[in-house]
C-alpha cells in the first residue's frame, strides 16, 4: 500500500503537541478521518483563531483577545499590589482562585543558564517602568519553586527594592496530605522560611 502522505503530515503535527507521542498522534490523525467536514472546518478555524486573535497584553503580558486584558482595564482591581509570574498561563491559575484582586506582570520566562533565557529576554525593564513612580506598594514574586525560579526572584528583589516598599515571595512549603519524611530538604527549608504564627 502506498504511503498516506497527508495522514503522515497530520501525525507529525499532532506529535509536536506536549505529551502526544507517536502512537497517540497516529490515533488522533485517524480520528480526523472519521470527522464530518463541518467539524474539520471548525477544528481548523479554532486553531487559526487561537493564533490570530490571542496576543499578550502590552501592559501586563497576560493573554487577551482585546487591546488590553480585562484585568488591566478593570477599575475595581487593587492597583497597589502586583503579582509577578513567569508565564501568561500562570495568570489563569491565580485568577481561578478568585481571591486575588491585585494586578499582574508576566515576565515571559525565568532566568536560566540551561535553556538560554537571559535577563534581557525577560520583561523586566517593563516591570521597572511600571512600578517607578506608581501606586504599587507590594510586589508578590510568584516564580516557580525551582533553582531558576529562586534566582529570578532574588534578582527581581534587588532591582525593584528602590521602587517598591514591600517585595514578597509566595510561601512554598509542604504539600497538603504529604508526610515530612518524604519531603526534600529544599522544600523543608522553604517551609521553615515561610512559617507563620498560629
Ligand atoms: Zn493586562
């Protein structure tokens, strides 16, 4: 049987998605063959729509389909607090909590020697510009609890300390339902650091 080139091409595209291996890519590609023309059209349009319509907010760096994101344009948000995250997706996680009412700033990555992200590639100048002479009283640094995340947090606290009175870091610690003997020493150290009065 001759190779089904168009199917192979589709498999390769699916294979580029995170956590989709060769087998799953093959299964997904075949499932497209069973779909109606209308559903396939809708699928193509949805893919293009995501790419064409969504961009990062020029103020905070969160994803939006409008000129500015709805967090930046919401006058009821607390403009004195800025939560700094690495990626636009992190904003969605915090928003899902429904309790944080401040604003955000997305760095677009973390400082990392390994995957080549340098300070210049992150949206740090934009952050400094934003907090300079602003009403921001607190910056909460919410980078991941990894070595790179820590490095980024320490760097940020140094460059921001002249502009903002309070710079805080998310408390990292013990996993709910976990046990102490299975907890690594970095997590334990952070848990002690982030202790609070009861
Ligand atoms: Zn925004």
